[in-house]
C-alpha cells in the first residue's frame, strides 16, 4: 500500500440487522482526496448469500444506521461537507430520507424507543453567544472564559463546560406525510410567512453540568437511563454513574448498586425483559482517579438498583460495548484479548459464550429477533467487512477491501512470540516486505499505553512494508489484552519494563529472521509510543533514526497543558517532582544523539504541541539532526482521522525521513536516482 492509496481504505461501521434477520445495514466511509474529507454511504447486506450488497443512500457522509424495533424505519446520521451530523429516517423498504433534527452542534449517538415512534439522541448545547449561536460573533469576539474546574477541554472538541452534551427525545414523524410547516416572525404590517422545514421539534430532557452519554430506554419506554457525573465534587475525580429520568424529562435520579465502589461507567443498557441493567465500568481505586490500566468489567444489577454483580473477570477480561441485547436478559460485548477483539454473549446469570475469537478485531454486532447475528470485523486482509454467524462459524457477506488488495500488495503480519530478559512472555508481529532482504527494520511502538497492536490490517505497517521496511511491533507490559497486572506493571515506573520488553522483542526478531538487517534499525511511535521512542533513544544508541510523534514528553508541563493533564501524568508516573523527572524524556534529552523527526499537530489537546516544540528545541540546541513537522488544524487523531491530504503528507514526510537514514530500493532519497 502506498500513501496515495489511502482513499482505498473503507471503514465499515457496526451493523444494524433487520429484526426479521433478512439483512444488515452498515456505513462504509472512506477518505476522499478531492473533498479532503471522509465520504460514505449506507449499504444493505442480504444475509442470503445468493444476493449481493448494494448501496442504499447517496449522502455526502451517512453513518450509524439503526432499525426501529418494528423494522419499518431505518435511522442514520447524515453530514454535509461543511455541516454537522443530523438525524435522518427512511422507510426500511426504501424511499426518500427525511431529516428530523436541526441541532446547532450536530447529533451524536442515538437510540430507538421500544415503541418505534421515538428516538433519544445526544447533542451538545452551546451557550448563547458562543460557537456561532449569534450571527456576526466570531470565535475571537466571544466573551472571555473564566475557568474554575479541572475538566474544561477535550481533544478534538475544544472547550466543553460551555457546550455540554445533553439528551433529547424526538417523535419520529409519519414518513411520506405532509412536511411540517411552522410560522415565522413578521412585522405588524406584513402578511404571515411560513417555512416548510420537515424537522420536528425535539425535547431536551437533561440540563445538568456534565456530559450525558450512552442513553437507552427502559423496556417499557417510560424512562431513559444514561451515564453522567452529576455528583458533588465531580470535577475532582473520574467517577461517573448511571442515572434515570422520565422519557419526557424531569429530575434525574442516580441508580446505584448497594455495593457501590468508585467507578467510571462507560455504557449502560436495559434488558428487554425489564428486569436488569447491564453496564460497563472501570474501578478507580480509593481516590476516584486511579484509572491506570484498569480492565473494564460488565456488571448487572436490578433496574431499581440493589446489589450489582460482576459478570466478567476484572483481571483477565477487558470488555466494552456494544451491549446489544442478544436475548431477554443477555447482551453482546467486545473483549480485548491477546492482540484481538473478541465477541462474547453474556447472560445476567453470568454465562459467557464466545461467538467470534481468533485473529480478528470485531467492530460491532447485532442480533435479530430470529437469532441471526451480523458482525463487522477486520483481520489481516481486510480493513472491514460484514459476516453472519452460523453455528459459531463466520460466513463472509462482503469484500469491501477487494479494490485495495487488487491495487496493492497486502502483507500478512507474522504472529511472533518472544521473551523479555526477565522471562516475561512477549507477543507481537513482524511484517516483511517483498524480497529476500536483508531489509532495514522499523521498530514501531503503539500509543496508550493501555492499548494494543493487533494482527488486523494496519495501514501504517502496510505503507512501510511497501516501501521496503520490515516492521516489528509488539505489546509490551503496559499494554491491554494480557491481563490487568500486565497493564499496571509500568505504573510509576514508565520507561523500565516497557522499554525492556520492546528491545527484547526487537532483539528476538532480529535473531529469528534472516531477512532483517540488525545493523539498520529505526524506531518510531506516537503518543505514548512517542514517549517510549524518546525515552529509548536516550538510553540505546543503536538506531539510525527516530520519529517522535505527538509525544507525552514532559510530565511536568503536561499536567498544566493537556486536556487530561490534571490526572494522567500523576497517576502513571507518580505525582512528586522527583518521580516525574525520573520518568521524563525531557529530563534525559541531552543524552540523545539519534537523528529525530518530531511530528505534532497544532490543535492537539491530548499531548499539546509545546511537548514536541520544546523537545525539538532541545535537540536542535545540542546539534542533533532534527526536524519539526507541524500540521495546521489537526489534533491528536491526525494519523487516524485527520484530513486525507494531511494523512498522505504525513506518510510522505515519514518515508522521506527514512529514505535519508534507512534507504531501500523502493524508498530512495529525493536527490538520488
């Protein structure tokens, strides 16, 4: 794969399956260089393999499909090129989509009511006078912000306290009926004017000073459950809880288990039999802030509260949504495990059935009334596809990556196990380019750190392999998917066991594969991967070059500048100046002599640009060959969801850097033939 082929990457959403099990609908979104944006539409996927998938919408970017419980209506989000996503509905049998929201900041997630006549959705509500709510008042003309809280910004969003996410309920109009007509204001001498909008009025049902997330209806549709932080002192901890409110509004009440601990809840879902609440949460220790490498656990409790039971093992499973009902008292969850993401079916009684496992990354799944299950997933040869499950076996229904494979070579990563110097088992992958070698090697380090590499298709590894590089990547201690103890092993000792592991994995790969050139090795990583890259090149000088991208480079300044700085650094490194300095790449930057490209985005609030700028300035001052690559308008997600032309430029610059220090036949310096 080459950088100019980014437009071939089709991202497939979680599927919406029709209640009768006849078909699934997904969104397929791709980078578009001409629009310099992401475009995509909805596709209908028959579960009958004698029929073919077909595109069913023609919007600029259509996403997040969901069938009404009665199967008559399909709801989805549609974004215009310069607009925010709004909620649309269309008859499931086909027809003209109808817009049913008109939110200033756009619509986030949404969920159908059991009666199929209402939808609850999330939307940010800007303060009057900000974010374009008043014509002629640009961002620079807004009133000053007085900040008194720890939590007031979020990467990719900006300020949050003046645009809280609230919940709304909208009645779904009769499709194919007359458009809604509303009167407009007029002067006394003028005749009334009327505007045809077709957009029904939505009722705002929450108003609290918190982001309200993960809405779901009760089984009878009378109430909404959601996740928020409405407790006293919520600004000083990471605790969130489940709340209940009437579907028509009212005062929210907390739904707490009698055996409550300090937790952050990330998702909630009511069982369809009306008895249970399933929710996913992480324990936060006695401080309410100890989030480090905490596995997420699926809990269940009666709808009225009472005692909650953990349904998944905290040490060995790390689960997340979709919390899609799979029966009257059961849900589907995803589990991060050993470089994969599994699909599990979990009952309120604690029964766990693996549905999809192995070398796959499941994106989402839904179950029809007849028991049919549709799954979206990726693996080593596909960016995303849809399958059904038959007796525990995957039955592929699409091939959205065919064009990519037909236009570029897709290299399957080699699953590889190694051992750290203290005997700890290590797991990762080696991606080999064409030819016998020996090939120059790129040691890549993932972000997080509580994240993981997988064996699924990874555009970064594919681009580097196509340019002639062997890519070595592993999940060192600190990563997710190998147990909570594995993830928490680097708490207050970053740069120790994790550096030991990545170097041991590299050494083992170099010794095991004759096609790898042990004398020509580079190192690179982003976010936490940028941290560990910067830390490693201050301690190991074997590398011909390095790339430090959007790095967490100085825990001290990070605590006052990052959106998560008020808790992240202190929890990972420890909160004393001595602890922070002992684990800070900036404190050992004087030891670096490796040529280093520093990459950062101007609007990065997760690892603010000052981290990269100061690191670059120190390298420059001490004579290290270095460059600083800055992307205007981008944030921490540049490499994953930045504008297509910036994502292509990023790859071009990275390959030029490696052509200078690790040239290959396919990637030569520009001044050479």
